[in-house]
């Protein structure tokens, strides 16, 4: 009988060459592992361009490419497949009413997760320089940065950041832990997790930042 909890999840994102790499979310019996091992390459830091400078997440360990995910799922009899999870999201996003409700729920989850993270002092320009990708929900930062508004989600080799621009007239800048050319921002950092990555991609609709240079 298939393990309903077993699935392949993203372990890291490589901005230079491989994109997302996937790994199993739990240990499986050795005899099952041998069946999928041909697809599960053991990655090392040296396998990535520039070491792992442009990788967010945990690149080291047994991972498979996205193109091999269906093969591994079929061999192991995984029912909670990547395709099914994506179809479930697409179904909610395709209905205008469900989409609004779903994105509101996703945003609440995201803010809860990020606010349980850390708030180290940092410079937005440094995060941008070392980023693997930057999402800008509805172009809010692109269009509002100069006026002190907008949000960003920044993927870096040292974690994922939720940035809230906080330099509008009347803003409480004492809350800012990020310096920026616009006047400062609030930033929360968490380590890479498949769930957080999925929530970010849903909420932002994978809209990448195309606004003024951040450094």
C-alpha cells in the first residue's frame, strides 16, 4: 500500500543552471531507495556554478531534476504527486472568487511564518546583489518604492526574505532593520522550505521584480 504522506518536495533553487531540485520528504526502505537511486544524484557544492552562490536552500544531498520527478513518483507509487498539488493550486487560482479567498489565506500563512523568523540588520542592496530571484506582488514595489510602499520576496543563499517597504511619510522608521536607497524597510528572514516557497509563488503569482535597480 502506498504511503500517502510520501512525496517529493523542493530542496533548493539554483538560479544559474538547474532550477528546482527535488528530494523525498522522508526516509524510505533501502530496497525502495535502490529502485530510484539512478534518478537521485548526490549533489555537492562543486556541482554548481560559482560554488553555491546562486543557490537558495539545501543543495547538498540526494536530489533529482524536475524532469525526473514523475519517474520517481511512479516507481515509489507516490499518490501525492507534484502534478496533483499544482493542479489543486491552479483550480483555486482559476476561479476569481476562490482566488481572492485563497490568496488571502496564503498571505496570512506567509506573514505568520515569516514573523516567526529572524530580523537581522541588512542592506537591501546586498540582498539584491546576491539574490537568486526576487518576486514583487502585483508590481507593488516597482510602482511604490519611491513613495515608501510595496513588498518583495527575495531568495538568497542564506535564506528567504519578506521585505516590507517602510519609508513613506509618517512611517515608523524605528521598525526598520533594512537600509535601502529608498529610505529603509522591515525585513523578515526564514530558511528555505518547500512550503514557504510554494506559498510565495502562489501569493506573488511568480511576478518577478522589474523595477528600479535596488543597488
